[in-house]
């Protein structure tokens, strides 16, 4: 096996950079004796709501649960359709299936790979209840166009913001044009804990009240219940996230800087590079390039100690078992399928150095030129 010279993830480096503060936060929780539904979750919720400029943030178990609880809170269920994308992490559609509704997939834009708003209207039926755009790779979907569509047809809007905390549109903010925003804090996300975590961010009082109960066995006071879930953000994760949230803008800036480096190094090749829309803040959860020889490039990089992964090589409608009992088994999604076949995510995290980005880019350029890399991996 070649030595790994540029790993795909940076979260252990991030931990080492904040070790003292994080260790202290964890120890404080351990000593406090309260591990669920305590003051750390409350504090993080208020910090997150402040950061997002929203009225409420509610900590839950995961991004998947955030989606599930929002769809439930909005009364979306059997017989309902939710318009979303197929080139996303499986959980986006999974949450729709889990509430008994049907995800209806719209193809993605050739440029940003976000949901193509021009293809939404033709998918709207009398059963359509909501649109669920994903801010893919860290760039907001075109919320203005989508919100216009939602307004015209009386649809709800749920943002899957698992990959895009800190991002912005040209003239809109995340959460401004929707009913609720779903966040994930699993380790590798731009804001990640050491395990699972998620949140629902909303300005709607009714959604906040419902989810506050639903995440805690349908209870907002001791011993009184309706049927809900067990989905709370644990105190340890909340404490860690409070430490990390203070750094999110600076970390996103570093991601953007390294993305700029990659684009500088790789411009002029035959590779498709990520595109940022004018005026948008794309926070580069992932830096995804595209090439028809993706598998070959990925293997070549691995041989040279550069770990690149694929997000997402099997689109949701290409999964075995699709449509899982519900929905059109053969949606026509050529851009999504091209994206799945050709995408390759290069290592990108705030702790990645420009030098490392150079090593990655050199290896990519060497592959493209069919020549040996300038820097040869140690045997
Ligand atoms: C990570 C992710 C989720 C799921 O979040 P979890 O916290 O892993 O449950 C949902 N949607 C998208 C787009 C994601 O990237």
C-alpha cells in the first residue's frame, strides 16, 4: 500500500487544533451529570439560531432525523409527493420515504449540480406537498426560483442544508425562503461533532413547538406524552458544537481558499471544475470535479497516496430496490446520471494546506498528461 500523503478527512487535525478546549468541554459535561436535554443543548440551540439569523434551532439526533421530524411536523405522509433531487446523500429521499410519502426527482443543473428549478413545475401534481432542495456540496440551490414556484403552487419548502452551514445566496439567506432548514453535524460536515448530531432551524412557532415535543417522546413536560421519537442532540455533542461553531466562518473561508487553489491549479485541463454562482457564498463541503475517466483517476491518485472519494456515485434512483415501493421507477435524469458516473471529490477541509492542494493537483495533472507526478510518493 502506498503511504497516504493527503488524507480525505481533516477532523482529527481539527481536534488536535482545539484539543484543550474540546477536552474541557467534554469533561465539563461528564462532571455535570446531565447528558441529554440539558443546558448545553439549550445553549447551542440559541447560538445556532443566532448564527443562522432564525427564531429557533432545535437539536436532534442527526440530519436524517431533522428531515424526518420536519416532514412529520408539516403533516407530510402517505399519498403526498415531495420534489427533490436524486444526486444527494440517500438520507434526503429516505426521510421522505420514512414518513410514507413519495420523493419525486428533478434533474440537476449542468453547472452547479443543484436541483434545476426550470424542471420543477412539470413534476408538480395535485399530490405535491413540498419542495426539498439540497444545497449540494456547500452551494445554495436557486432558492429564489424555487420559492416562486412554491408560492405559485402553494407548496411547503424544506431546505436540506446538511452540507452548507454558513453559505448564502446572491440575494437570499438560508432559511429566509423556506419553512424549515435541516442541518447535519456528523463528523465530516463543515460543522461536525465526533459522532451524530443534527438540528432543525425555523422561524415558524408551530414547527418549533411540534418538533420540541416530537424529538422527546411527544413530551414537553415530565410524564405527559403523545407518540413521538427519541431524537435529541446529546449534551456532549452540543458542547463540542458550541466550541466549533465559533470557528465556522473562518473554517469556511479556508475551505474557499483551498477550493480557489484547486481551481487555479486545475484550470485549463479537460476536467470539469466546480462552479460558484456570482454573488453566492459556496462553502465547499466538497470540491467535486468531473471526468468520464473518474475511476481511473481515483485509482491513480490512490496509488500516489492521494485519497479522493465519490459523492455520490450511485444516485438515489439508481439504488438497488428503487423506488422502494413508491414512485416512478424510471425517472429521466440524464444530468444526475452523468454526475454520478463522473464525480470525484478531492480532499478539502480547513486544515488542508495549499502545499497539500498542490500535491493533489500535481497528481491530477500528471494523470491528465499521462506522465509521472512531479513529486513521487515515498515507497
Ligand atoms: C449528511 C447528509 C444528510 C444526513 O445527515 P446525517 O446527520 O448523516 O443523518 C442528509 N442530507 C445530506 C445532503 C447530507 O449530506
